[in-house]
């Protein structure tokens, strides 16, 4: 199935890209989560709008991405969450929680869709996450999850 991506999807493409994927992947995952829309001849007009919006929000150069990477890696991020007696969290830490904690710690504003947690964070302690700033630049951010 031919689709137009409306958001960046890891391993597939960026917003505004037209890609071919398996029918089930598009129908059951990408389209219901608003990561993509079906490709149509009329939808080609939407591609240009999506690409223009992406250029506005995108980090333009590798140098700019490296500057933001240096800022991110220099920030000490502490995230206070509710937890049980054994150090297990009530729920888990989301990319939106990480983005707000980075901002609160004095770091640059980061889009939550660029934060890759790897495995869900469900325990107290130190955890490492990755932030994709540019296709060639990713920053490692250390997060300390503490009990609230």
C-alpha cells in the first residue's frame, strides 16, 4: 500500500515521504495512530504542505544539531515520579515526561517524538535515552528517576 507519512517513523521515513508498506502495517498501525494517510492523487498536494511544515520544525544543519547535542549531554535531568515500596513505578516514564524534565532542568526544548526510550522505564534509578536531533546526530541523555 502506498502511504504518505505525516510524522517521522523510525526506520521508515520522515514526514512528507511517500512510501510503500504492507497493507496490514498501514491499516492497523500507521493510519489509526495518524502517522500516515493513504496516498491519492489529491493527497500529493498535502505532501508539499507537510514538507514545508517539516522544514520549519527541523534542525537545519549538522552544526546546529551538534550544538544542541552538547547542551543536552551537559544537562543533569531528574524526573520525580510516584513509585511503590520496591522501587517500581506506578505506570512508566513516557517521552513526553522526559521532554518536560529536560526543559525543566534548563536544557533546550525537545520534541517528544524525537526521544527514543528503547525499553519502557518502570523502575527508579539512572536510565539512558537517545534523542534523534538530525538523521546523522543523536544525543545520549542520562535521566535519574527518583521517587516523588
